C-alpha cells in the first residue's frame, strides 16, 4: 500500500473511536433471514448491495403513480430504551409509513429503514429489525434495504433512533382525498388500542417521573405495566383500506391517519371547503390509558384531541350506501370498526360531540 504511511502496529483503530466494523458485519448476518421473510415477487436480489431493486408490475396499472412517505416513531423509542424491549417499535415504524400511503389509496410496495445508534449492539438491532419485518409482513410490504449508522462519540452508547421511507403505488385518477368527500358521507372509525406513535412527549412527561414508574401498573386495576401499555404496537390499517377499495372501489372516498395532531389535526385534512366532519365521541371506545394521562396531568379534553388518537387510529369517509359493507370488511380483517360520524355542510371544521 504505497502512498500510505508505514505506521507501527498498535495505533488508533476505528473501534477505539466508537465504531465497530465487526459488530456491523455481525448485525447484517443476524438480519439477513429476517429481511428475506418480507420479500415480494417484485424484489430483485437481496440485502448487501448499494441499493435495493424492485420491479414495478406495470401490467396491473394503466397509469401508475408512485406515492412516498417518510416517518419515525418519535420518543416512543425512549420508552423502549428504558424498558429494554425493541420488538414493538419496529411494527410502529411500518404502521406510520404504510398507513400514510393508504390514505392516498396506495398499495404499499417497499420500505427502507435508517437506524442510528451510539454503539452498535447486534442483538438489539436484530430485535428492532425483526419487529420491522413483522410489520412489513402484515402490510405485504418488502423490507428492501436500509442503513445502520454508528455515531460513536456523538450519540451516547445506549442511544438509538429509527426512521423509514416507504413507497406505494396507485392508479392515476383513483387517488383518495378531500376532492372525493361528499355531503352525507359516513365516517367509519378504525379503533386503536393504544397511543400508536404520537403524543409520547406529553405522555412521558405526565406518566414517567423516573424509570421505575414503567414497571408499575399502567393504571389502577391494570394487568399490564405502564411500560407494556406504552409499548402496545400500532395497528396497521393499510391492508384493511386496500381490502375496502378492492371490494367497494370509489365508494371509499378518503382516510385520515390519526397521528401527530390528534383527531382534530388529521381529520380536517380530508375536508374540502364547505364541509364539516361531525364525530360523536361516544361511538368508539377510548382506552383507559388516555384517561390516565388526563387524570395525572390534568390534561383538558381539548388538548387530548389535539394531541392523541383517543382510540381512533384512522377515520374513513365512505359513501353511505357502502358503509355497512365497509364495516364488515374491516371487522373481517380483525379491526374494531364503528360508525363515528358524518360529513355535512359547514366551514371545513371537525366538530366533536
């Protein structure tokens, strides 16, 4: 190796600076089979290349439109770190990505993840990616590749962050959205058993004063610890929306994914000018953990619906003639689904009662 200095053995190494190439190689070996379990027929090759290859099946579409989303799981990761369990947050990542695609009516095709750590623990990464792969299998989405970055000397050894990027496809002209919503539409709510992946900064500040709180019951009478309650994985709704559209077609007008911004901030995104969404809060179940947040933090009802899903993971605007069929399809997919309201003339507001 001429042109490089001939230094004596024993000098500084990459591992000593905080990045272990050996740990990276081990991590890749651990996750190879997990990633392969998500493979769709359109995937070409496997992980390890400089990019993932996916052959779009253009025979299914006259004019395919690609739809992309990017997201993370926020400070729910801090709960996972304190509890020492990372399996469910991988599912959360998939849900945040593919359910956004589903709101456009897109079929999720593939996903890439990005994991940043202070020090690479191959077993911890394997647990996280196993969860991501489980979510991908639920959504029939290929885990096409990703990146793991070890930020030695910048992040603390136990620090971890995860984000992702997903791509789906929809036929041009069939996209769901506000332009399809009509006066008289029925709003169907898809239930969420937990917080999903938003509002955790408020939830943690109210519920978690120190790490020991996570080992206590989530609320009086709960059989689950607070840690387990806060790590309930997000339901993935994309297959349900896909099934609804496959059977009911254009009768499924729009969908709002209830994430950051809560019920108010997300349902308004499917409203065109001149229409209101009227939602009856008594028509769906609000899990007890939301009431516990209110009690401990004296959080107002107005603040709750601006921050949390309060039991509604997705709201779907449906032609009234197809509402009953849409409920049947959702329930057949194992989703708790109820009629939660209607669309009526108004001033582009979400009205809760």
